[in-house]
């Protein structure tokens, strides 16, 4: 039980990462692939938060008296996740924009049918 | 002394001014990238002698080293920043006339952002900052690949975006792990502490980072996006992606493996991957009938060669690899830019349609031939001393396995010669169907192309001019203790 308590966040995070990767690899619909990338990103963000998380921890604001360093959540990963979410949104928006244009050109989002470029 | 921060701040500021200039006049907007890049060329080259004496370390925000984001302007960083700016400048001048349809101001904004991303990656000393600059580089290149808005461009951009997004996700996962293991994001700090970390988690995080960066660096087998993206983008973008973006990715891989992780036991694996990448790239290039796809596959081959050289890890081999990187950038910029107007004139990307271009566009064809010969490694062009340095360094290892690998690389060079000579032959020695009318590319394209051609010839005759900078640059990469000392004191 304690194993699950200690590692629940990591299991959840890597679960999302693998689900996302699986969707990217097996789906043929471009929108579903983009959803997969989004789930993949979410898993990574959760992992980053879990790296710095302390159970029952609080924000590292030193104005409160008697706050131990051990009881504070590491703020760096949270700053990283904030940046990473913004980047993720930008990639998602661009991907959806390209999907719209692809649909107008080809009339389908099926990646098996969008195959002009061959080697 | 000029602050190296300006190498990032000035172009970034100018990038967002492009739409403002565009409101006044579309023509004014198209000169902004050239101004930004020219500024960077001047500043980077002025700082280079100082950085060779002593690397310039700038702590942003006024905090001391491990707590702030650090810019590390060492000889290697500034050399690559100068190369990025030089290629960026040349291509920006060419683009003033070449890019004349579509959302021109958006093109120039994204183009400057791409240069900022590439410059940031080579200058930063913070691993998360590297990720952010890498994303700036990637996102602007995804959009620029689709700039023409045709079927091929959109499809290539979608493929590139999906693979790039997964790659940068893996990179971020690796960065998170490293942070969890060492408690710092500063590259020097990580390098200092990574020895005390259990080896399996360290290896897993390094593997994630190398795979993540390897997608952008087009290391086999992570390069499926490259031929599509490089061949479908506008020629200016093909040139910048092939000349700058993949090299920057490769720099990041080398920086991680050598300086940050000090993973010398992984090097043989990378040597092997490099040779495999050379073979795959050159063999696929030989089979192409589309000129831009051929050049794209040739980029893969060249990246493999650079990876092979850098992973040999002796200081001469690393210097040779960096020289090859420079000569590849110069040649590929010329090749893609020359091909840009050839395709425009002939209306087709097929190699067979370029027949007789030697009469139709003599100067452009001449530039193409010089760059192709340099890439193959013929004297007296820049590609000869670089390839010679790599081969000499590999033979100096005095192990049978390296001799075999060098033989494989030389065979790949012969293949490279075969397909480039085929194109040069059809440029000059085959008659096209139609009567050859002299129809040269405009001087706004010829002048930037010939600036680079002159550089290729100068570096071929006086390789010492480059080698003098390459030796400190190579030791900057390989000696991680010096790196730690100069950042953390």
C-alpha cells in the first residue's frame, strides 16, 4: 500500500505518457493524433509537478513564521510546467490550424489517405 | 565589451517589430531579418577573440550562477552563433525578392524567431532554457514549412509537427528526471553532480534527452520527417533548416553527451549511429529524382558524418567535425538557394528538368557546382580540409574497427560524389529541349550566393583561419571540468 502511496503520481504520469504515445502511434485520424500529443504533454507536466511535490507541503513564502524548508513544495518545477503548458498550447493551436488547412485541401483527416509525398 | 545577451535580445525585439514595419510598408518589413542577422554577425565575431581567451558567462537577472539562467558565450557557442547569423543574413537578403506571395510579414517574423531560437540554443547554459529556445526554433520551423500552403507543405508540416512534438516531450521528460536527480537545471551544476547519481537513472534521462534532441538533429532512425519537410518548404526555409536547424540539434546532443553528462561510454554507440546515418542518407539520396529531396537526404548523410567525427571524441576529430559542420552549412545554403531560382525558372523539381541550366543560368549553375564539389570534398574548397581532418583523426585512433568505419564513410562519400556529379553533368553537358535563353537569377539572389561561395573558396585555401578557432571550440565541448569552473567559479 505504501508503494502505491509513494509512487501514485509517477504511475499516473507515466500512464498518461504511454497512453498518449500509443494514441500517436496507432491512430489514423489527425485530430485523434493531436489529442494523443496533448495527453502526452499532460503526462509530462504531471511528472514535472510530482518531482517537486511534498505531501501536505505549502507554498515557499517566507513571510509566515515557523515555516520549515522541508514543508515547502519546490517551486521550480511549477514554473517549468507553467512554461511547458504555454508551449503546449502554441503547438496544439498550430497543429489544429494545419489540420483545418489539410482538411480543406484533401477533404479528409485520415493520415493513410494524405500521402502525396513519397520517396 | 558588448553583452552577449544582445545576441538574443535585439533580434527578439526586432522580430515583434516586423508587423509594425509591415504596416508602414511591406518592403520595409522584409529588410528587418537582414538587419537583425547582420547585427548578430558583427557582435558574435567581435566577441569571439575575447571568448577564446576566457569564456564570457552572463548571469541573467543579477543572481549568482546556479540560481539564475546562465548564458555561456564560449568559443563554440559564439562560433555557432556567428554561423547562424551569417547563414541567416545571406538567406534573409535572398528572401527579400524570393518571398513575394502570401503573408510576407508573418514569414519574416517567424524567420527572425527561428534565428533567435537557434542562437539561444547555442548560447544558453541552462537545460530548461535550452528546451524553451529549442521550442521557439521548432514551432517557427513547423509554421514556415507550411508557408506555401500547398498540399505537400501542409502534409510535411503536419508530420514534422507530430514527430517534433513527441521529440520535445521526451526531451522535457528527460529534463524533469535530471532535475529530480540533481536538483539543478544549470548545465555546469548538473555536470558537477551527475557523478554522484546512480548510473541507471542517469542513463535513462540521457537517453530521453538524446532521443528528444535527435528528432530535430535528424539522427537515424529519427529522421523520417526531414526529407518531406526540407523538400516541401520554400527554398529559403529549406536552406535555413538544412544549414542551421539540424546542426543546432546536433550541437545540443553533443553538449549534453560531452559536457553535461560526461557519458564517454555512450560514444561508441553514437559513432555507430553516425555511420549508419551516413549510409542511409547517402543511399537514399542516390535514389532520388527530385532535386530538393536529394539535397535533403544528403543533409542526413552529412549530419551522420559530423556525428561520427564528434563522437570519436579526440580533440582533432571534434575540431574536424565542427569544420565539417561549418562547410556543410555554407555548401547547403548555396545549394538550396541556387536550386530555388532554378526550380522557379524550370517550373519543376525533377533533376531531369534542370538539363541545360548551365547555359540558361550560368552564374547560378557555377555556384551550385562549387558548393556541390565542396560538399563532396574536392580541393580547393572548404569541404576538403574538413573531411581530411576527420579521416586523419579517425585513422589516428589506430583501432581496426575505426579503420573499417572510416572505410564505410569514404564509400558513402563516393556515393555522394556520384549523385552530385550526375546533377552537375545534367546542368552543363546535357541540352534541354527548349532553346537556351539566358535568364539569370536576379542580383538580389546572386550577391548573397556568391558571398558564401567566396567563403567556401577562402576556407578551402586557408583552412588555418577556421582551425585556429576550432581548437578552442573543440576543447570547450570536450573538457567539462573547464566548463564547470568557468560557470560556477
